[in-house]
C-alpha cells in the first residue's frame, strides 16, 4: 500500500506508529489550512507558520480510511521529530520557534531561545492535552527521540545550551562545539 498525503500546503510525515493491527497514527508538519481535523480534537484550527499534525488512519481491506486528526502548535515553526504510543496516549517531541506554543505542566514554560525542545502527550482520541513541556535553555534545543517503558518517559536530543538542568548526569557539562 502506498499513498500521497497532502492538502493545499506542504506536508512532511516524520513518524508513524501502530495502535493495533488495523489502526495507526501518523505525525508530521503541515502548512495547509485545510488539513482534515475532526470535531472535538485538541486543536481544530490552523495557526500561521508550520503546524504539527497528528492523524489516525484505519485499514479496511485495501483501503486506509481517515479517522481523526488535529493540529498542534503555535504561530511560528513547530516540528515533530518523534512519536510513540503507550497507555492510551500519544507522546511526541521535537522543537518549536513559536512564543505561543501550547505548554502545560509544572516545568518552567518560558520560551527561551530561537528553537526550544518540547515533549507533549495527547490522549489517544486526540481530545485532551495531557501535558506539554518546554525542554531547553538559553540556546537552540531539540528533542530527537522518545521512548516509554513501564510508564517512564525517556528522551534525547540536541542542544547548544550550556544551562540544561541535569540530575545524576553521566556528563554534567557540555564539552566541545
């Protein structure tokens, strides 16, 4: 099975995960104002710039049917690099340049640099934002991969920040360029 995925702007798929034998989630970026979002999802409107999209599809014989979709992000560039599904949640991470990115949670949510890393979790039905955390400091930061095991979230990424908070680090300070 192969297919095009796109509307009136540019789309880029960056992650795909199976929910079960018939359903799967695709995540990526879009500049389309007419991306097919569904009623009741977390973000049913397009912000300016590049938005994240998350969409569920279901296999039906040889056909793949759109089930639901949502935008996610602010008014500048929002990029998803990685996604995983676990415990009825969609976890995803990447970076944002939006100063109005939808952060939610107890961690400092101050927009800090040109490019800030983020980790977010949506309910599997895409209606509820479980959390969305800023990950970074004074320079450019980006989440490149996430994993969930036994309810624990693990992530990695890139940074040019010297002030990233660490806990029991293997290496406590950035070295090199």
